[in-house]
C-alpha cells in the first residue's frame, strides 16, 4: 500500500527539519496551502502540490487503479 500524501509530506519535512513556513517559502506556496495539504484537504491545486513535491524530487502522476484499491 502506498503512503498517503499527507504523511509523505510531513515525514519529508521532518527529515529536512523544515517548519511549515519554511516549506511554504521554499516551495513558493502559501503557508495556508501547506497546512491544508498536511491536513488532507480533498480539493487542492495539483500544480501547487507538485511545487511542494518537487522539493523532495517527486511529483503526482496518474497510477493504475484496480478494483479493490483503497480510495481513501
């Protein structure tokens, strides 16, 4: 099972010892966006999510969905 996005962001931010504010500034997004991202807000702009993920060498991309996969 893949790691949820919220946990991935929190874990990577922790490894780099960044505050939410630090992450927002480095990614070029607002602090509110980072907070909403880490809280699991369901409607976020994908381009901004990718701005944050780019700091960790990742990006969101389509993946194959199979019946029975966890949607939550």
